[in-house]
């Protein structure tokens, strides 16, 4: 290479180095600025749109209101909660169910009869059976009991001795002390008094055994007529008998005896029930007990409809008793009420509208609680066990305040809040929420986040100082 060529190459190299140096001199600051990360700002960028005005309050700039689409709605009085729908079934009212016993052990002589109309419309007589309607005092059965015969005999014997001793006493008294010793007359008088006591004792015994006055009077008449043999034979056929009658108007819901059976006083021969009023047994979940306990006696009304009849119209009834024992498995408490059970017809004209053991649904309407308010579910902000809402305390300046509230119940669209928290709820931070106050519906989470950031930033600044 010639000397001229080498000089030209050297010049080009020098120029290139100079260009690089100039580029580095002028470009390095900009490159450094580009590569160096920006310093952390004092606050979150979003905080430029919000201002902390109190411990739990924010002031929103118009841009923030538009950004989060701020919407509010007034707090409303709590509406009536959804009615309670309780499963249950119908029962015979225990107060209207009477077992029928024989007062004496013995043998069933015969079963009582009743008149019924057959399918041809003819009236016929047959023995009473399960399902028959009976009237108070109607004969259900006749029991042959030697105990009854013995007590009747005691009364007859006492009456017979009384009649004889009265005649003797009358004769002695008529003869007078001049013929009969006074002591003998006194003994005769004493015998009459003893016979009266024995007769009254036997009579009271029969009364205590529930023999009617008519039956006892019949025994007394028989005692006066037993001298005639034909009357003795007639009396012997009915003397030990006792009639078992219906204790009230009702329906035979159990019959457990037939002709010829030996029965004791503990045996229930029949059970007669008054079905004009029927019992409703429903089951209430444990968590719903406070709702029921708040109801006044006038509000303890339910509507009962049959599960077996989809077109059945609910019938109104009342309930009074809420059980004091919770079922350990189902966690339910029994609720007991009653329904009128009118006659609706049937072949015999005595069929009732409801039947025992039918499944039902009992619906209880709950009144609104005056101490509750409601807000839309979108207004509620939950953090763990704490629930809060944002209340717009100054609509003109768009100032909102976070307020912890006492939630009592959650619905699909609304949340129910206690307007005035209890002392325990206040200790946990809950505050009052009044009807008419404006709660924020949208952007609650953003507001909560900004409030927490601003509070944290303020705490850091105080720490730096």
C-alpha cells in the first residue's frame, strides 16, 4: 500500500472514532434516562383522583366518579322476609282421643250395633267397626263380669235386709215397751240404721264404678221384685252385665275386641276420636327459631296445604306450641297447631276433609322487622367476617364513607342489616345505618382499595417524619 493510501485510511479511522465519541457524549444521558427505572412515586397513580378526608372517608374527583361509574341508592326499610315453608303431617288431636276400657275384668258378651245404608239405599243393622261414627252414650259392647254381679247382689242384699228389719222394728215399736223390752226395740232400730248404711255403701260403690243412676235404680227395683221366680230368671240373664258406651261423639279409630274375648281393665277395647279438629305437626329448622319467637299470638297463623293434592287450596290455621327440644339429627324443632276439619260428604255423609297422617306443607308469613333495613347485595363489601358499605355522606362533593354494618340475613337481591347494632356488634365495629342514606352500588371494591392505599401511605409518611 502506498503512503497516500495509508494516510487516507488513518483519516477515516480518526473520523469514525470522533463520531462515536460525539454520539456517546450526546446520547449517553438519554440512554441512561431510558435504562434507569423511574423513581417510585409517593402515592398510587389512582390516588390523584381521590383525597382522604377522614379516617374512613374519601373525596372523589369528577374523573373518579366517571371512571368507576358511581351509582347510589337510598337505604330502604326491610321488606317482609320470604315466608317459611315447613314440612309436616296431620295427626289426631291427643286431647280428642279417648281409649274405651271396661271398668271390670270379664268376657265380652256382644259387640254393639249401628245402622248403615247399603249400596241399594236400604238401612241395615250391623256390628260397630273401625271407622264408624258414634254418638255419646251409644252402646259399643256388653261385658259379663262377676264383679258387677257381686256388687249388685250386695246392694240387693242390703236392701232386702233393710226392708225386713224395718218391718220388725215397726212391729216392735207398735207393741210398745209394755210388751217388748226397750232394749230389744233399740236393737231393732240399730239394725235398721246398719242396713241403711250398708245399702248406701253398696250404692256408692256402684256409682264409683260408673254405673248410671238408671242402672242402679233398675237394681233397686229388681230387689223389690225378686220374690217372683220369673223375675229372678230374667234378672239372672243381665245381672252380671255392664254396658260399654261411647264417651263422646266421634269416630272409632281403633277396635281391638270381639265377641267372647276375655278383657281386663287395662285393655283398650276401642279408641274414639273427635276429628272435627285435627292437629298439624311441622318441623322448623333451628336457625329459623328466632323468627318464630318474635311473632305475637295474633301473628302465629299458617296456611296448610296437602302435598298429595297439587290443586289443593291452602287452609288457614293457627299454631301455639314450639317444641323445646331440638332433634339432634335433623336440627329441627316441632311446631304444633290445629285445623278445623269439616265434613265434606262421602257415602255415609260423614267423611272429613283431612285425614290423620297426611303429608302437608305449612307456610308461615313473616312480618317485616322494623329494626332492619335493606341494601342491594352489590353494595356490600366483605372482608373475612367483616361486612361494610360505602355511604355517600356529601352527594354534592362526592364524599363517601366506609361503614361497618351488622348483617343479619342475605337474600338473592338484598342484604338485611340491623339499623341499630347491638352492644356486642358495636364492640366489633358495627355502626348504625338509617333509612334514606345513600349507599354506593358500583365501584365499592375500587373505593375500598383506594381508601386502604391512602391510609397506608399516610401512615408511612408519619413514620418517616
